[in-house]
C-alpha cells in the first residue's frame, strides 16, 4: 500500500497521512483533494521526512479523493515554502497558500462565462440600470465583478441579462498569450550599459545562482540593461519574473516592455479579475507565460521553468508584507533564485543599506551605471531653508519655490511638487473647543479629504462625512485644517497660478490602471504644467519636459525616529529628484527643510551618496541594527485591552535570558489601537550569531492564549508602529 503525507491548506491543522488508492499516481508536490471528517481538504503531497508527524496506523488511513490536473509543485518551490515558513516563523500552510494564487485555476482550464453590454439602449431605464450602463462601458467580467464595479446588486445585473442589456461571452481560460520576441526592438546600448547587459544575458544563459545588485543613477537605463537578461531567457525558453513595488508602476513598465518585445507581459496582482487570475496562473504553471510582472504576491507562483528574477526599485519598503505572512519579497526573491539555481537582479538607484552591505561583502555582484543615458545631467540640488525663505501664513510654498515655479510656467516646462501625505490636511480641530478628530478604531487622527468631502483614517479606512458642526461643542463651521496634504498643495498652486494645469497624483485619484495611463499621456502630451503627488510619482516615470522638482517637506520622514528614517528619506528624495531633467533640458531640485544641517539633507545637497551610506552604516553598526545585528518584533493584540495586556505580560514573564539576545518590552505599541485591536509590543535585538527564530519558537511554542488574542511575529521588521 502506498501512503502519503499532506501539507493541508489549513494553518490550524498539522500534517495528515492518507492512503493512495489503486491506480492513482501521486508524487511529492502533487495537489490533491482528501477527506477530512465529513468534508474535504486541499493538500500538497510532501516528503514525510521533512514534515514530521505522529505515524497513523495503516488501518486508520483514509483514501485520497483525487489528484488535481495541475503539475506538481517543484522541489525548488517546496524548499522555498519551507525556508520562508521557517525564517519568518509562519505556518507552512499559510506560505504554501501564496503559491496557489487562484483556487479556481486548480479545477482545470476550459471555459468560463463573462458578461458585457450588448449595446442595446432602451428609451427608459430604472436609475439603477442607467447607473450600471454608465459604469460598465467597455467592461467584461463575471456578474459578481461587474456588480462590484458598478456598485449595484447582482440581481440588477441578472435582470439586465434577461432584458437583453447584458450578454454572456464564453472565455477560453487556456488561450495562449501572444509570444514575446527577444529581438523585436533591440536598443543601441552605450558601452557601460552593454557591459551590464552582456553580464546579465551571460548569467541567464549559463544558469546557476548569481545575485546582482544593479546600482545605477536615475535615468541611467537600468531597465534597458536588465531587458537584455530577459531577452536571453526568452531566447532559451525560460520564464522571467519581474517584481515591482506597486501596481501603479506597472503601466509604465507595460509600455516599455511592449515596445521592446512586441507584446505585453503577463500581469499578476491582487486586483485581477477571476478569469484573468485563472488564465495567468495556469499559464505560469504550464510555462506558457513567458514574462510575469507583478507585485510581491507573484513571488511564490509555481513557475514551470523560471530562468531569471528581477526586483525593480529593490529598495522599496512595500516589498515587505506586514500582515499574514510577514516576509520581505526582496530577500525571499534571492532565496528563490538560490533554490532555482538562476540569476536574480536587484535594481535600484538608491539600494537598501542591507543590499549595499551584501555587495560590499562580495555576496552580491555589484554592477554600476554611473551616468544618465544620452548625456543627460543629474539635476542641480538646492536646499531651501524654511526658516529664512518663509511661506506666508497657511501656505506651504516658499518664495524661492514659487519663483522657480513661475519661471517654469513662463517657459512652458513642467514641474513636480512632492509631499508624501494624502488628503487635504493631516489634522482637523475645532476652533472653539479644540476637539481633535480621531479615529475610533486606531491611535490616529482623521485626515481631511476635501475632494471626497470626508474625514478618513489612513490605517483602517474608517470614514465620516465632513461634519458641519463640532461633535463635541456643537459650534457651527468651526473646523480648522492643520498642516498640508497634497490636495492642499494643489489648491495653493491653483490659487497662485489660476492658469496652470495641475495634475494631482495620489492613490485617491489614481485608483484604476486607466487613470494612471491617462495621467502619463497627459503629461507626455504637454497637457500638464504642475504635478502634485505623493510617493506614487517618485519613481519609474520618465518625463523629458519636467525640469523642476520641489520637495515640500523634507523633514516629514525624519520624524518618528524609525531605524530606517534617514535612509528612507534619502531614498525618497533622491528618487523624486531623479524625475527632473531627464531630457535635454537640465533639471533643478528645491528641497524645503527646517533642518538643513541634518546629515541626510546635507548628503542630498552635496550629492555625496557614498559618505551618507558610510555614516548610516556606522550608525547601524553602533546600534547593532541590521545588517549588523538583527531585530524581531512580537505584536500581541486583542479587541480587549486587558486581555492583550495580560497576554503580553505572560510573554514578557517567560522571556529567555540569553547573552546574545536583548528583549525590550512589553510596552504599548506606538499604534496602541489599530483597526479596533489593542496592541502591545516586544522588540528583540539579537547578535548575528544568535539563532533568533529558534529562540522565538521555543519561547512562544508552549504558551497558550485566549482565542481573542493574536500573537504576530515580525522578523526583520520594517514597520515600528
Ligand atoms: P532608470 O530605470 O535607470 O531610471 P530607464 O531605464 O528608465 O532608467 O531609462 C531612462 C530613459 O532612457 C528611458 O526612457 C529609456 O528608454 C531611455 N534609454 C536608456 N538607455 C537607452 C538606450 N541605450 N537607447 C535608447 N534609449 C535609452
Ligand atoms: Zn482607523
């Protein structure tokens, strides 16, 4: 009799053993359906020696139901799942689930039904149907997805199908993607670009694990260089995974990819509709998807023949996932490349200190591009001291910045104003009683959004309409907005320069891929004079007519005292500065600050990146911070404050006493209330020699908590709230 051990997709269950019925073929990695009590579970066949569990006698084993018609997860992927679960102290099942991506795709290919408007427009419509008709132009999706898109019930749409307003369309889930052509439009590379490109292409051709740090100034053509690695993979029939830090950047990437290879790549991200997910997942598994571009969730996809991984803008903190499995996609990408035996390229103009350190140590091979493409100069940087160039009351642009803006408007050139804060104002208070609007579920102020006339919490999404009187003292029209958000900056520009065409770019205005495409097109066609944006506009874009960048508040990121505050500020400002002067006209950057003497500001002003990295490195070394020491956080939360406090105290009370591990807390987390949960935190600082994960597992392994308590472990944390 053949027996198998399953890793089941349910983190609450341990490994389970089953009997393989006569005639069923399974191997490690096969995805199977098995009975569990009266129900069924989905599982992956795993090597029993790697998944220890008490042996069940043969007589008790139940038989597997079926093997799903998808290729088994490869050995490399199984080892990656184990590594990730082990390193990040996460349940194996939770990690494995990330590789499944689309549950529906497991059932096989074939066809599915979507709906679209028929074009028939009756003379009279109910208001709901009329709204749906408006919202669904050019859309095709399942009834459920269309209902969500149009904000109407599924019933309304089914009625419209009956009335001949919507029609079914059969979608073939396994229709192949058009093939990319490795030599479709090869660019003429400059000598240093060519050298980098050759290195990548050669590494792809010869195979084997090789991590690269592609460190090139903004506008140096990093994308063009790693595209030659992509081209080599295409030519040899291998797949490529390109990770981008956020979906907002894919628009730009898609266009460049299509120009280079003749067809768009395959997209993978969380807002794909279900038929796209199924099609993409199946093509990834079969090997038909040649190049997949996605946010971090694409990292665990079960590729058939992966030949190269690229992590673009690799310094970005959004590669770190902060809920569910708390992993860092940049780091796990390197581990995946190691298990797959393939090259991996981390590309950035401002690499993370951790990556620099690994390059220095010779673990990553550093490839440098020191100059901008086509002889474009890096922009001139000027520090504007807000203590001497003072904005008027309730205004945020200094006289110096205003005068440069005016100059660009006169010359017909474009400007970009950067402030990393959504909404109109970060704090609203009552003029008569001082009441501050606070989120009831979080330790956070509500942010005024004037465009949508709401107060919103940026942590949990709680929203209320802008009240017309104070909820505390009932004074009418008493609300005062304190401080600026991007909406307020856009207002100021509009007031000062009524004729200027302003584009406001934040996740509130760019909430669909189409909007980003529209924005990019408008800027490229010279329809925009001033862009006002959050970090969404700091990277990826190439606007040759943009010659002025204004950083509204360089000090913003330095508050809070986070371990990476200096580095993050440096990266963000260097990136946004990198948008200026990418064409023939030189660029200029004005950085508004109250602390011109702060090391990061001084480094930006002098362009002395090396000495900034050196100083930061020294600080980290002195503090035993990464990459020289290690951090981990334990976050205990519950809806019940006393319960959270008790659990945190219990954890604190059983802390191990080890020479190479220092444990701080428990203490209320800086965000003591988040999404309605009370939070306590312990911070662990360990020497590199300590077996950090083992210590934590042993420490927490035997503790039991009430069911309302969640204990989250964050290895190498990025967020210290
Ligand atoms: P980075 O990612 O390093 O900021 P990009 O790859 O975006 O730089 O390149 C900047 C711009 O220069 C892009 O518009 C790109 O198409 C162009 N470019 C770079 N290298 C070349 C080249 N060899 N030939 C033609 N255009 C190039
Ligand atoms: Zn909130």
